[in-house]
C-alpha cells in the first residue's frame, strides 16, 4: 500500500481558523498597576506634593529619605574608646547589717569622741552627725532595740507583783496546753 501524506487543508468537519485582523485593531492585555507610589516618588516628593491638590506643604529643607543624617567617620579614632564600666550590683543589706555599718563608721566615732571631750563641731559636721544618729535611731526602732530600756533602772518589784506575774503565766500555759 502506498503512503499518503497528511494535508493541512481543513475539510468541512475540521476546526475553522479565525480571520486575520489588522495590527492597529488588536489590543494587548497589560496588567494595570493600581497600587504603590509613582516612579521616582522618593526623589521627586516636592514635585508630587505641588501637583497633588489638598496635600500638606512641608518645608523644602526636610529630606524625604529615611535614616540618620549624621556623618560617619571613615577613619579609626586616634585614641581607643574606654570600655563601658558595668556597675557592680551589691546585695541589699539587712537592717542589722546597715545598723552595724553605721555604728562602725570611723567619722561618726571621731565626731562623737569630739563631742564627749566638749569641743564644738562645725555646722556641716553637726548636721551630718544628726542625720546619722537619726538613721541609727530609726533602724533601732525598726529592729525593736531601744537604748531607753537598756539604761532604765530596774524597779524592785514587790512580792505581790511577782506572784501575780507568775500566776498569770501559769494561766497562759494551761490555755496553751488545752488547745491540743
């Protein structure tokens, strides 16, 4: 059997070819850009503001570019910079430690010695001494220590007072034992 070549001719049942149109009549589908700034908006900001109605007029000295305007040194400094010293965090002192520290202060002891000798202190030293003594008194009150109780003379208690005190202690002890 002899070989027959395929033809490009379309018969009645085949696909029809669309007729050709002129180039001027053809439209090319281009995606329209509808978002964002116009081209050159950074460098032409002043021109864009003038053309836009109702836009705020900013000073012409303002630079539309972002970032720092400070010049950067491109050479190494002649002296190395000092490293930043970090503060040493000391643990907080308790009230007892604060009181001991205040009482052991050499300046405070020296000024108190001068007062005991009968010398007059300068105004600045007297003021500092008063502040330190006020701090010591406040800490002693906070801790429940008072110098008045230590130096108060003990009153001789009568036998009746001592017996009443002893008996009231027994009552409290019995109440405590009965709670269990």
